[in-house]
C-alpha cells in the first residue's frame, strides 16, 4: 500500500512520536511492502493543505499525528470520503466514517517509570523535566507522580519545564538544577530537549528516564529506562488494516499497558540498573493495573482543586490541589 | 636624487568618467620641485577629481602620470603615500573620536613588539613634527573637540608625518580665519623652501596671488593654462576661470533697515556638546532690510547660537523671537515663523547626499506641492529643474544624487532651496564656502537683493572677506558673547580680526546692542 | 545552591561571550553582523560530525572554526565585494546555515533533528589546582571545560587587540570613519573582511562549545538565538569588550536564576523565562534614560544613535 | 557610499528602465543554478526537483491556493518591515508584533460575540492595535530615550512569544489538550474558499495594504517624508519634518501591519490563537522586504516567490521524500544572491563595456544669474 505520513509541525527528529511513527512506516515497508512518504508541514496552518493535497494523490491511507490535526483532518476527510485517513495519539472522539484514530495511554507508562524511579532513588527526590508547561505534558507528569507516590508516599518530586522542545542545552541546565536539589533520577518529556536531560545524567552519574522511543541506547548506564509509546505499532496497525482490508472508520483504538501500547523499556543498555526486586514489584503492579485494581489518573479528567486522584486515591500534586483553574 | 629639470609630477591627458558622465576631459599639468602650485577653477571643474586621481583614490579612465620621471598608476592611496604624495581633502578625513596622535600615525603606526602600538612614541613624534613645522597641537586631544582650524593642521601633519614631498591641499582655507590662513601660508612657504611641492586648490584669488608660484586654471575638465604668478591679476584669473568677466566686489547700495526686528535674541545661553557654556547670555538683533555679519573664530559659540535659532538645540536660558514669534523647540516651527537657514554642515544637515537633487530641493517646500495628503512629485521635479538652471548648479539633473555633485554645487543646491523659501529671516552660515568666484558673486548679489526686498539677512562666516564685503553691520562673537558691533563701512579686517582674537574686549558692546548702531549704514 | 547558580551562570554565559566577542569585532569595524547564529550552528554541526568520525576533540574544534570562518568568508564576500546589505546577507546566511546543517545531519550522520552518540568525545572538566580549594571562588570558577576559560581569557585579549595594537586601531577607524581610513591608505574592505573572519573564528569556538562541551550532541537550531542575545549585549555596551562580556554574564546569570526559580515560586515557567529578556530591556531603558537626560540639555538634535 | 553608476552607452537607457525587473530575474537564475548544483550534490535530479517545486506551487488550483495561503502572512510582515526600514527604523520585531496582534484578534474573536459586520472588523482592528502597541514600545524608547530599536526588537520577540504563550496556556486557555485560546466565533472568521487551503479573505486585505502603501509612498507627502527621514533623519528634521512623531507613527503602523498578519492567521487560517503558531513569518518578512527593496509592490512579488517555494515544498516532499530543509536552503540562496548588487552590474559590464571618450567640447557654461524668488 501507498502511505503518506504527515508529521506534526515539530517534524522529524523530534525523538518523539514523529520518529516513532516513521519506525512504524519502516516496519510496514519491510513486512507489508508499503511505500511511504513523509510530509513535514512548517506550521499548524499547513496541516489542512498538506492533507488535502495528499488526498488527491492516490495514497491508500494518509496518517497524521498531533491533536492540532483533528480539525483539519475532519474537514478534509469530509471532502474526500473515499480516502482513508488515520490519526495517531489523539483524543477519544471518533473523527469520521473514513478515519481511524488512536489514544495512547502514556499516563500508564509514566506511572510505571514513576514507580521504578521512586523505588530506585537513593536521595528520596526525583525530578521531572518537561518541554513545555502544557496539558499533554502534564498528563505524563500526573502518571509519573502517581506512580512515585504509590511507591513511596514520602518521595519528593520536582516538576520543571524548560520552555522548549528543541533546546538540549537548556534541558541539561534544568536537569542539573534538579540534580543539584537532590533529584538523582529525572524523567525527560521534552522531545530533542530530552537528549540534554540524558546528557546531564551522564555527566553527573545520575539517571535519566527517556520518553516516547527507547532512548536507553543514548547513554547506556545512565538511562534508567524509557517510557516507550508505541505509536509505531499504531501506525503499523493502521497500514495493516488497509492492506488486509479490515479498515473500518469511526473507530478509536486505545493503546495502553494492556494493548502493549506503552512500556518501560528493558534492554541490554539498562541491564542491572533496576534491581530484580523492583522489577518483580513492577510485574505485580502491571497485573493489578490490568485487572483494574489500579486506575492511573488521566490529567484530562482531573478538576482544579481536586484533593485526590486515581484508584487507590493519592493526594494530587500541589499544582492541581491549589489550582483555581486547570489549564486543560 | 631626482633630476632637477624633470618635474616632480607630470600628468598628461588625464580622462575621468563616472558612468557616462565625463568629469575630466583631458587635463595635463606639471608640478615642479619646491613650488606652490595653485589650482583654480569653477565648481565642478574637476579639481578635486584630478587630485583624487593623483592620490590614488580614484582610478583614471585614461592618461599618464609620471612621478619623478617614472610612470605610475596607483591602485590605492597607500601606494601614493609610499611614494611621497600626501593629500588634505576638501572634506576632512579624520576619525572624530580618536586622538590627534592616533589620526596622524594611522596607516604608518610606530610599533612595539607583537604589533603593539607605541603610543608614547606616537605622541612624541606627533609633538616633534608639529613643532618642527610650527603647528602647535596637543597629541592627546580628541579630534571631535578641536575647532576646524586645528583639524586642518592635523590633516597637514598627517601628510607630513608620512614624509610627503608632494602635498595636495584641497580648499584648505575655506574654513580658516585670516590669522589661521596666514599661519598656514607661512607653513606652506617654509615647506616649499625645504623642497616640498604643494598643490593648492582654492577659490580665493587673493590667496592665490599671495602664496603661489604658478597657477593652473581648470575649466570643464581641462587645464586651460598654467601661468606664472608674476604678472597676473585677480581679474585676469577670474575671467580665465569663468570665461567672462566677474565682479570681484559686491555692488550694493546702502541698506535701509526698517527697524522691524526679524531676529531678536535676548540673553541667550546654551551649552555645547560637552556641557560647557557655549553661548553666554548673548543678545543681538537683525532688522528687516539689513545684512548683519557674525564674525568669529570657529568654536566661539556661533554654531550653538545658530542651532538654537534653528531649533536644533535647546537653549538653557534667554528669549529668541523670529519675525515676532517666540522661538519654537523644533526647526519646523521656526521655519513656519519665517526662517530660512543655510547650514555650513551641508553633508550632514543641509543635504541628504544619498537623495536626489529634486528631493533635496523639495524638503522645506512641501506645502507647495501638497493637495490634501497628496504630493505633486512631477511638479516638484519641474521646479527643481528650474532651480538648477537658475542657480547654475553644474553637472546636475533633478534625479541625480546630491552626493555626486562637487562641493560648490552642493552648496548651490541648498542655497537654491533656502533662498526660494518664502521666509523673511535668512540665516546663512558660510554661504560661499567652497563656491567659486562666479557663483559667490551671484550668491552675494542674491542676498543683497533679499535685503533690498525687506528681508533680514544674518551671515555667519569665518571668512572675514565675505563678512566685510557683504554685511552692513558686523558683529564679532568671542567665547559665546558679542564683543563688537561695527558698521561694516567703518571697519576693516584688522580691527575685526583683533576682536575675533579676543585681544580687545569692548565692554560696551557686550549684551544688548546700542540702538543707534542698528540704524547706521 | 547560590554558588551553584553562579557556576551555572558561568557555563551559560560562555557561548554568549564567545559569540559576543565575534560580533564585537564586526561591530567595531562598522558591520552589524546578525549571522552569529548561522556561524555558530555550522560550527556546532562540524564539531560534532568531526568528533564523531575522528574521535579527536582538537580536530573537531579546528574543523568547527574553519567551517564557521568559511561561512563568514561567504558572508563577507557578499557584503563587502558584492555589496549586499549586511542585514539581508546576515539573515540569508543564518537561515541557509540552519537549513544546510539540518540537511547535512540527515545526509552525513543519517539522523533527523538530533544526533548524539557515544563515539562523540566531550571536553573534559578541568579542576583548577589552587583555585578549586578556595571556598567560594573555587565553587564558581573551578570544574568547567577548557573552552569556558578560553572564552573568558579572550575578553582581555580582544580588548587588548582593539585598543593596544595597530590592527585594533585600524579596525576601529574603519568602523568609525571608513573614508578617513581609506585616505590613510588602509584597505578598508580587507580590514572588514578580517573582522568578519575573526567573527567566524569566535563563533566557531561558540559552536564547538555548545555541541561538544556544554552538551555533546547536535540538534537543529540548537543555538537557540544565542547570537541575537550576544548582539544585544554588544549594542548595549557600544562595543566595549569588558562591558559586553559583563552584559553577557548578566544575561547568563538571569537565565541561571530563571532555571532555578520555578520550584521556589510556583509561577508559570513562561514568566520566569522572561526574566533575562526583561532584565536586558530594563537595563537598556535605564541607560537610555540617563544618557538622554544629560544629552538633551547640551547636545544638538540627533536621531541616529551612536 | 558610492554614487558611481556603472555601464553606459545606448542600450543603457532601455536596460536601466527594466532594471528593477531584470535584477531579480538574473538573481533567481543564478540562485537556481547554485541550488541546482546543491540538489545534484545530494544525489537528486535538479530538473525534477525544480519541476516539482514549480508545478507544486503554480500548476493547478489546489497548489495555487496553497501558495496564496502561504504568501498571505508574508505580505503583511514583508510590508511591515518594508515601511519601517524605508523610513530608517529597523523594526525587526515583526515576529513579536504579529504574535501580539494574533493574541488580541484571538481574544476579541472568541470573547465578544456580536454581529459579523461588527465583529470581524473589530477583531481585525484588534490585531492591528495589538501589533501597534507592541511596536510602540521600541518606538517610544527610540524616540524618547535614544535606545536602539533593533536591540529592543530583538528582545521583544522572545518576550512576545513567552507572554502570548503564557496567555494561551494559563490565562485564556481553551479546554482540551492543545495550547490555544478558545475558537473564535464564526462571526469573526475571515471566510475561506476551499478545502485545499486556508487562503482567506485576509489576502485581499494584505494586497490592499500593499497597494495603499505603494500609493502613500510615491503619491503622498507622508511617503515622501518617510523616505527622506530614512535616508537622513537630521536633514529631514532640519527641513521641517517632524521626525520624532513620524518615527513613532511609522513604527506603530509597521507593528500594526505585522499585527494584521497575526489577525489573518487567527481569524482566517487557525480559527483560534495557538501558542507558538508562527514558523517565523516575521523573520521571513525581513527577507521579503529586503528582496522587494522596501517597495510595497515588490513585497507582493517577493512574498509570492516565498509562498510558492513554501507551497511547492509540500509537493516536493510528497513526491520525492526530500526534506523541507532543502527548500529552505534554496529559498535563502535566492535571497542572498538577490541581495548582491553584482548580478546586474556584472551583466552590464559584459554587455556594454565602457564606451570610447566623448568629444571633448560637450557643454558650454550657463551664466550664473540667480534671481530672487
Ligand atoms: N562619484 C561621482 N559620480 C558622478 N559624478 C561625480 C562624482 N564625483 C564627482 N563627480 C562630478 O565630477 C565633476 C567634477 O567634480 P569635482 O569634485 O572634481 O569638482 P571641483 O572642481 O573639485 O569642484 P568644487 O570647487 O565645487 O569642489 C562634477 O560635475 C561632479 O558632479
Ligand atoms: N505617519 C503617520 N501615520 C498616522 N498618523 C500620523 C502620522 N504622522 C502624524 N500623524 C498624525 O496626524 C496628525 C497630523 O500630524 P502633523 O501635524 O504632524 O501633520 P501635518 O500637519 O499634516 O504635517 P505637515 O504640515 O508637515 O504636512 C497628528 O494627529 C499625528 O498624530
Ligand atoms: Mg572640489
Ligand atoms: Mg500641519
């Protein structure tokens, strides 16, 4: 099948879902013999024209990502009813009879790595370095925080945002500041800025936690684990549905821990960094999560001033407990 | 040692074109060793251009130059300097925020190890050379703080420091006082006696006769003839230059001042660039129907005074009335009140060199070309073409950039613009600076006509000849005060010069002017 | 904590100081070089690529400097020889450099966006023997990479060169009064060319520092407009090297501060990130206010600012 | 400053006449050759690449519409930069002014619903006011405190980005995962024409602005004054032009127009203010203005060129898999070459070498007889 992939405006090289999606494309190429092109719009305003111009070109499916593409895709999908579309990693509402979309439960993955971090820290303080102070990043933080609190209610979690997804040097600076305040494990959710977070860990002998793709290889021994979002699987599944004619629109597929849509990456690069005891606990935790005993809170369902969250309930972080409005 | 019979410099059939405009058609000229060679000619005749070619600043289109018998072709001034040619430009080429010593050594700096400047040696040598040639200068003074006369010396010393044997002086006296001019001539003479050759460009024929050995006359890009200074009169040179006979003195009737004060300055005080008191409780007035000249050595507050009147500088005290209206804080208000102002600093203030001539002639006349918000550009260009013809701006078309005109013709552009304004008070700073005698005659005649038409004319000039010949009344400014108020007909350069030097302060004429003198002509 | 801020300020200011020294030379030569970011990004890329392929830091630094100077030469050629407006040439060169490095990242290193690898050596941290043990000073000034020290040593060197050498004098005259320089036989274009090349040299250091010392990776647009900040510092200080460096350090300190404030105040991060820029504007206002008050009393009207 | 003109001879007049058009064409040709070599070095076929760039931007209604969409913000920012630079004010803060204008338009667009014939003009005006206010800061600092507007603009760009980001993420944030203000009311939307692109009625406003300023520049007193003060502010002031006031207004106008770019984006292209929406239209505007030599009509041409390159970029990526950065590189090679003065003079000198000397007795002097006005 012929596939067009339209990136979010951050484009390729974001070490995040755009890059992961390309991995899915590659997999489709080898396994399904798919042909794909990548279109990188420069701005959100170019999404619609990119989609519409691709719609006329005989692609079997056009796959996009990012919340900002929802409206453009709805409009274009309505104008081209015969064209199949896919939108990766967005919200739970269906987008049209010729569109499939997916939701990644990254909060569940963040929960796992938060738990691991809290169990592994030697200082009792862990950090979080976000790219921007925006809801989608808060969703990672809440999961991370919930996991950490579940592991150790006395843990201190430092929440920082660098303000940019494209400034590794800034990421390093912020991480060093966290480390200086005692955080010996920092979870980076910041696109290319994350690489700076990993750098900081490497240069100080502390740990970083990677995000989106498996970043353990970037600094073996310094990346505790990576919270992997399998948008590649999501994209691959979409292409596969086209090639084996099972594509059905108006569908929203969930990719959580249960669907193997998120995970804490374990490979040779982080072998031995996490104790077996912790790994065993993580396995029981997963089981509880799958059985529904544990429900990790989704930031988008929280209310301002809410005191507790999740099942079992845990106190919300100050940013929610004291907020008068939630930036959702 | 060069052969004495061979001229030091020999230029033959030099041609210079700027695009499709030919500035120099075919000019030939010889300079002998130890002579002072005056180069005269109308504005735009090509004097500066010819000299710039000799100095390597401009490439020549055609022709040959021999230096001490050897053919040369300089690609840049550095090569000319190396072979002993120095030039003092019509527009000074100094770096204003640097010291005298730095400017002088620039390009041939004395060095210590590692390319370090040897400042001490630079200052010592500057001192030494300035003393050797009798030009007193403080090596550490910043150029921007020096009066024009001293800057001139720096320029000359710059050339002498590089051991220039051939010294080109392009209108060096245009901004000097008589004393300074005299000192300069003494220096030139002693240089010539010690074997230097000097090419001296000027528009003042008296100076030509006073100092030069030989005189070359240039007209329309050609050297018409080179004559010996023995048996020639100013009138002859003038006719040769202009191609017709010229009046060398302004012919004018007695002034009939009406007593209506169009410029009335009372107790004006203003600070200079460094915060010093430049204008000190100064009072003066100019009545309709008279030409008042303000004489003074550069740097005695005349710049600040005029800037205050023009609205370019804020006074710290006193009152000024222009045509009966109190002073406004910006030029626009004062122009509307009836002021026309010809500034000395034409490159920076009076003209926009990058703009076209028509634009330069239109600013200040916008009201004439305005219909609602709209602007009649075509009409403005037509008028510019008329003014170019009327004021005889050579080499000009309305669309040409003002900066491509020769110095004197630039002056004519701003004079044309200001004198055609419907203004009752005219302030002219150095109106004939750099203007050739033919044009001086015309400018002065125009100013007199303006006076006779009932306007007030205030001429500020360091050129005593000009002040004395055109004014009805002469004021002398010294250290920010008016120290003399003289009837032009009753005084002479000697007396005015004494007041300018501050040797003879006359308490009675400080401050308000005695009523009687205002009306005598 | 407090000292750590200063230590980090030293680190953050380093690329600004390098770039500012480069921009300063062109400023003094009368050229407004807005391509500092372009020079830096090319240097950063070349440094990482060379380090990756050769494993040698020295070669990487050298290559970074050469690449940056090459771009500077291109810019100088267009500005000086072909008389392109320095502003357009600068804008074009910068965006060209951004695009080219992004292309080469893919073409040469096979990566999009970011490149990092274990094979990239990093400049080691230096512990200054005696200084390290002095209580406060040691904590601030020890434990940086060699390039940090180089940057700060460049400041007096640049100052010395500008004000004590023949070359410096000529450069400053070329900037202030090019006709005067030309009349004194100085090859104005050549001096400007040299200034631009040196600008490239310093930006070469800045880029290499960014990608091999500050972090060890290359990312698209990783200079993050540091060149523009450096330019602001130069303008602020009117080209005085020491003052320029001080403004760069002020900016760096404000940045270091803003990195550490969020946990303290709970304010929105955007507002904290404003601090360095706002501090700079306020400083400009203050200086402007003081000089204008003095000038309006005793100066003729001028609109162009020096 | 050199006032020399090169080249001469009979063909000169004709060539001088078409100089404004020929120079860019020659430059684009040179840039194409250089860019083509680069494409070749990347192992692609330059003819195919350029073919796709051209067909992808100009051939077919959808592509043309995309080009128009992409050129619209550049029309505004290019014009904004052009009028300020022409008047001697270095407003390089169009990016920040656009962001603030966009925020203003976005807030008015969602927060104050009213009939469209009021709402749309008001929202557009809000964009103008936002940009104008933001540019008033450097203007006032420049005029009253002598602070270089260039530095202030350099600082105000990131400040605007952070501040508008703060509003979009904290103050007026719309519910949902995206950092944006709530959607504007339909009554404030600039109508779009096709699903293929978000080109909207804003392009007519932009073109109208360009034409109006072209007329102002050459046909009004104000335009004349701006030009003079741009070349020599001291001379302008001396000649009676109120330079400080004009400077403030030019900056405000310039900022306002940049703000209109923001309004067009929000009201026409996005339907809401999005945090950090601009891929650098304000900076591209500098290049556009420079290419246009500060001429508003030239801005239209230059913006079209940029829009076409950006528009073609999508098709190029789609068809060849080449990166968007290639287009960026080609774009700025063009800018660089266009900025150079050599292309024209070089050509002229080759076509018309210096003519032989004219006959020496060409002009006769006119007598100097000025008379009173
Ligand atoms: N760069 C230039 N481009 C075009 N024309 C020029 C240029 N420089 C000088 N000219 C023209 O060449 C002619 C000669 O100018 P030049 O400056 O040599 O005159 P000059 O004899 O020195 O006059 P003045 O006495 O007024 O200084 C003038 O008509 C002038 O307009
Ligand atoms: N460039 C401008 N754009 C918009 N408004 C302006 C501009 N310049 C001035 N104004 C406003 O226009 C009004 C008139 O200004 P001003 O009195 O300076 O102009 P004017 O009288 O037409 O000038 P002039 O008499 O020199 O032609 C003022 O209210 C001023 O604020
Ligand atoms: Mg001359
Ligand atoms: Mg008016």
